[in-house]
C-alpha cells in the first residue's frame, strides 16, 4: 500500500490545502500528522495564547478529518524524530510540507530532508500555502526580493494566485498509527481572558460574516480604533486555518474600495514573508542598520507593557493586547512608535513582548512591522514618528476606544480623555491614572517628538 504523510505546520485546514491534496494524489492512504514541536518551546516561541488557539485549530482539524473517514495523528517532541518514526511505522515514502520563511522553518526542512533520505523517504515542499503568492515568485530586476512595498504591490496586484482547491471528501488513514492526545486550551495557564476561539470552522464563519457587509466599509473605517472595523482574520491566517490565496480570490471577486483596501493588507502580509525568506536574519537583526541610540529604562518599559504610560491611547492599546491577545492594527503602530521613537527603546524589546502575547504573532509580520516603525526596516521614511495625541484625535476622536480599555478614565467626557493631565487637580487625583512618563515636547534626553504625525 502506497502511503504518504501530510505534515501540517501553518496550514491547519482542509479547504484549499495543497499539501493535503498532493499527499492524497498517488497514495492509497495518508497520515495527516501534526507534531507538537518541542523545538518551538525551547526557542521561546511557545506562547500560551498561541498554544490555546492552536489547540482549537487541531481539535477542529481532527473533527473535519473524522467526518471524512480519517483522523489527525498528533505526536510530541522533535519534529524530525517524530516524522521519521511515523514514516517507519506507516511505510511512507513521501512527506509533504508547506514551505516556511523563518530561519527556524528553513532549518527544519533541511534537517527533515537529510533525515528522511536515510529512511528512503522524500520530502516535498509546497510553496504558496501560507502566503497567496509564494516568496520569491516576484522579484525585481537584479534582486532576490523587493525591499519596498509599493513596487512589490504593483507586481502583486497583477499576479493571479494559484487556483483554490476544494476540501477532500474522503481521507483514508492506515491502521495502527498511534497518536498522542489532542492538546486542550483548558489545560493551559496565562491565556488572555478575551482570546478568540480558533479553528477552520470558526475562521470560515468569520470570513462569511466579513464578506457579507463589513468588508465594503473597510477602506473608510479600518483605522477607526473604537469602531473595530477590521476583519480579525489574522490569527486564522497565521495558523493557516484560512487560506490567503482563497482570501485574495474572494476579495478580487468583490467590488468597491473596501475590497481593494483589504487586498492591500493581504499584500503586506505576502511582502513581509518574501522579505524574511530572502533575509532570515531580519527576524532579530536590523534589515537596514541605522545609527540608533537605544535607551534601556526598565521602569518605562514596564509601564509600557502594563498600559501605564500616562498616554491613554497607548495604554488602551497595551491593555487590549493583555486581555485579548490581539490588538487593533493601528494601535500596534501607535504602541510600537511610542516605545521605539518616543521612549527610544530597542524594537527587539517590544517585538519580543508582542510575540509573548499576540495570537497572530509570527516572525515575518511581527518583526518586520516593528522594524518598519522603528526605522530599521523597509519604511522609506525611517524618521517617521506617530504622535499619540495627534493619532488619538484622528482615530479615536470621541475617546471611546480609550474608555473601553482604560476604565480609570471611563467617566471623563469627550476628547479630554486623551489629555487627562489637563483636568482639574481634584478630579485628576481621583482617577488613579498615572502622570505621563515624559513631555512629548521634548521626549527622553531632549529627543524631539513634536513633529510626529
């Protein structure tokens, strides 16, 4: 009997899964395999919020496979050891996997390829599974990747993603292949209280709701902090519970400025993946080194993490992150700019903290967005500063976002909520809200901030 292994990584779905389709083609049976990778834990990327969301995704994937006559095989430990063990147990001669872009994913593929060769088993890596357009598919003349988004987007928007694949009707799994228990979020500690549920079923339901109305207004409302008019599909894209290629096809079939603006955000995701694929060191090293005089003030960093900087829109953003394990995209830019451009703290400090909490945190989007804000990444204006007061006036004019996440200021009316230090002293003393860490007119060590957009 011809057996192949479909090794799930960041593609935890049945719909539009080239890895699953290729494994089934030419095989009598397949082993749908997921390895709870001990290497991820050892590397410090095993955050509770992502573990909880992952548990939901795996449970939903297993249920979907069982509805088609199969099941998910789960193993725990080193990926290479566990895949080789399953290949030996099942007699598999092919292992299919989605291509990754991080240094860790690339090394994993190399290790797997070498180890499977000794088992007389081939590793087949499939591109354009975790992105709509494969990293490396679009390149400038004389270069291996696009370093600036706009020219990349011009090529991206004229490129048609691969065709969307249907979900399999039947999945046959060979008998006798043992599995560990599915992980459960109920067994985890330190999970954000407001963390969303995961899984392909939930993701597709959210996608249908998004397409049915909110996407049409995305261009006008996506930066509205209080309106929360974004798709919130990023966690499902991160875990591959939704296919980015399918989302691009569906957005292109829709009409209007909202769908066009949403496509641009999907293109940003592909852009960051192609940058990291070409420059894996950019995960922790400056993509474009700058002469930055980083500061290290532990008390200020702690205040930023806790949402106690004294600047309400920044604090609201950080408290949303703590509660939901997710943050509004505009708020991410504000929080990152405040840390790197106002407090002048190394972007790696903020990126590491976001990775500890964000359910959609990954090396491509998280790290390269942080570098974009810090001025060491792909931004063509490296000295850009986002002034939190001006940003709050533009994107939270009534203060509703702040009042939602900073309950100490819930009773402050109107836009005054963004400048609580201007309130009468008697009222200010009753708020239990901190004074600003610094004056935006000077910044730390006289660093000018008033020019911020």
